[in-house]
């Protein structure tokens, strides 16, 4: 057996042993689903955070992130957020200089507006918890902070 044949045979054995030629299903395990309603502010807040994190991660704070802020945040809060960001040298929506690996939105319950707790997971460190407040009529976020506007 010549050296070329040995190399080809060894490569074939390696591919078979490692399973590189095997087809793997696109989704392993139990199928997941995510749902929401256009009339639900918790869904809107979750949509904002999901889209915003993707935008910041994908384009490094480009035009899409700014457009999402314009759409979801009240004009007054955008100015407040810009001041916070200048002072803290961090992204005011995420309250950080980097992008979380995961996020979760939980209804925090209020009567006159919608308040949600956002849990941002950064890897091995403890998650960050933020409170987001949104008007019920205009569906605009008017506050992001460690506590809600009601002090929760």
C-alpha cells in the first residue's frame, strides 16, 4: 500500500470515527415555543429587549439599536438615558458595557402602568436585575433602573 492510499484510508477512518459525515437534526430534544400578544405590554418589553440585544450584538450599537430605542422608548426617557450613558460610559438599556448571554422578562404587577423585571445573564457571574416601566396607553418605556417608579 502506497503512502497516498494510507493517507486516504486514514482520513476515511478518522471521518467515520468522529462522525463528521453523520447528519445531526437541527433541533435536539423537546421543541420549544415562544408566544406573545400584540396587546400585551410584557410581550412588547420582551420584544424590545430581545431585538435590542440582538441588534447591539450583531451591529455593535449601530442604526437598528437606535431605531429600536426611538420606537420603544419615550422621547423624554431617551434624553434621560443619553445623560445616564454619558455619565456612566455604559449602555443605559442594558446598564452595562457588554451584551448579556440571556435575558428574561417577568411581569411585576402594577395598576396604572406596566412594570417588568428584566433578568440579564452574563455567564458565570450573578445575573443583573432591572425594572422597566411602560405606559399602558402609548406603550412606551419611560423608565429603566434598579427599582421601578413605584419604588419596587
